[in-house]
């Protein structure tokens, strides 16, 4: 026996349901629209980490910083912006340009306090700065190590060979 969908008239396999799979999905979507944002059951406050360890925050569609945002995927109706860029943009009172870089001074990507953030005009300005900070950090660690060895040498606990 052949059965037909009551909406589109397409032939279907069984008489268990009135509609074909496609029409049934459309009907469910109209009767129970998907919930998003704070209405969604899995809402976690609009904050999440991206794959690089930076914090993303959800912003409303009417936000003045919407141009700095991107969607999680093309079907998403939620907009997210990197929190460190949003903090600096709010402080400046304007949207950041795509080529402007916000640098975390202490290197911790989820520490988005304003005093830890530095706005750089380009990637060229960022790269030498980052290399210099790494070199300074290595030298500071070496100084601490040498001072400890110096104390041990003076106390006689360590013998110089």
C-alpha cells in the first residue's frame, strides 16, 4: 500500500505518521521554535572559551560593537566578540579596526583586566614586543637562579668547580 504526506503529497514509507520527514520537521520547528540565548537550556551566561583559550562573550544584536563580532556558525543567531577586544573598545568608546591588536601583557589569555591589556596598531608592532617580553622573562629567571647560586657559594654549601 502507498501512503502520502498530508502537506506536500510526497510518497512516504509507512502510515505511522501523517507527514513525511521533511514536512514533520518543518511543523515541529513552527510549533516549537528553537530557543536561544538565556532561554536555551544549555545557556552558560554568554561566556565561553575558544580553541585558543581566549574568552568570547555574547553581545546583543543592537550593540554598538556588533561590527567587531562574528557568529559561531552561519546558522547561529548569537553574536560573540573576543572579550579582551571588547574591554578595550568600551574603554576607547569605539570599535576596534581589524588590524589593531590587543596584547595581554602577562600572557594569560583569559585575564582581561584593562591594566593587563595593551592596544597595538599592527601585527608588526606586536611580534617584536612579544619576543622582547619573552627574552626579558628568561633573563629575570636566570638572575634569580644566579642569585641563589651566589648565596650558596658564599655560605659554603656549594663548591665552585
